């Protein structure tokens, strides 16, 4: 019997499609993907791909970013309701109001934002590039949307600039508490604590390493230590158990599960390829302005 994964691989070849999957996707999807990465890696891969169709297994803003960077290609999001609550916290109107209030400031947006918001901003960043991007700006004042936690982390690393932080947050990372870190450290005293900068400053201050999902994966694979407490979405723990079986990894908190990232099922990926659904379509002017915002980030890398 042909498995769903086999059918997907056959259809991919027939349709000259590529599958890009985020690290937070389930392992059966990661196994059929051409590339697995964090938001930045997926944006970069989307820009390099020679496929006619990109199937983005992640959440909507990621598929929008792939479309922005490849306006001539068909970009499909297998689970149309997979959104990012943090991205939805900021609107283009919010950004316009901040720009009116701080006309001398550069406007920087986290990649976890809609295409419409990116179109209003000067430059985009990912969690791995945020500090570099902020340092590259000539303006002294920087409006940062939507993540208050990543913004506060960047501000702590770039003290020469003044940051105006929007009040958005990731509901998954924001609710990890300092007490979770203390309890986990007490239970696993030899483990290093690695956390994502979408967590609060209190949590970051208790950790040994702060980095993007890709940064955390690399840290574990290169480290001489053998035990790690992982403070990001549980998909990273699943991946580490497969790719670094000699290391012992613990999830910092059972709350680190993003329901939106788990909305895409392997059956949805098959349906997406079979029926060409659900196609991302963006207005022409939004595409153009959001593309300039994303390309400025890529140029800083
Ligand atoms: S983990 Fe947080 S930031 Fe990432 S998609 Fe889920 S809600 Fe959005």
C-alpha cells in the first residue's frame, strides 16, 4: 500500500513543487520536506527555490513571506486557518499611528507579522537576525513590532539605540515563567538552559543561552554538554531526539506547544498538492512594499 508520504513525494516530483517545513511541524511532515528550518531559513530557501510551487508547512505569515519573495510562484498553505496570534496582534493601522507619533524612528518588524504590516515597515528581522538588523540602522530611534519580548532582548543588546516597543507577545513563549526555569533546573541540575527570545526577560536572565530555534539546535549539536532544558516549542525537542540521540533534552514547560503550528496534518499536505490549495494571494502594492522590507533584512545577513 502506498503511504501518504510516498504519494506526497510522487506528487512533488510531478508538479515540480518544494515543501518547506518549520521546525515546529510534526516529524511526519518534516520527513517529506525538502527543507526544514526556522523562519529565516525558510525565507532564504523560498528565495532560492527553482520549484514552480512552494508548499509552506507552518503558519500564514511564513507562507506570505514565501509569496512576497516569489511573487511569480504558486505558494500554498495546507492548513488555511494556521495563523500566528502574535502576528495578529499588530495591524497596519497600529504601525501608521506609531510612525505618526515617532516620525524620526526606523520601523522594524519581526518576521512574525502579516504582509500588510511588513508593507508599512522599513525592515524585517527574524529572531536570529534581530540584533544585527537593529545595529545596521542609521536611525537612533527604532519602533519594534509586534513582539515586546524579542524587542526588549534586542534593546538590551543594542543599548546605543532607543526602542519603542509594541505590546504584542507569543502566547506560547510569553507564559513560560521564571518559576518554570527554577523548577526545571532543580530537577536537572547538570542541564544547560536554552531559550528563545520570545520568552520574557526574567526567563532569559536565568538561561545559559538565548537564540532562535536554529541557534538552539546548533548549540545542542556542537556542545560538549549532554543535558539540555529547551525553552521553545516542543517540536524542537522532538527534532533533537531524532537528530541528536546521544543528548538528553527536556522541555522547559509542557505549555510550550503551539496549536497553530500543529494544525497542518500530513493529510493536508497531500490535499494541498493534489488540489493546489490553499493559494496565498496578496495585493500588488502590498507585495511590492513588503518585499522591500524583507529584502532589506536579507541584505543585512
Ligand atoms: S509559537 Fe508563538 S510566535 Fe510561533 S507561530 Fe505559535 S504563536 Fe506564533
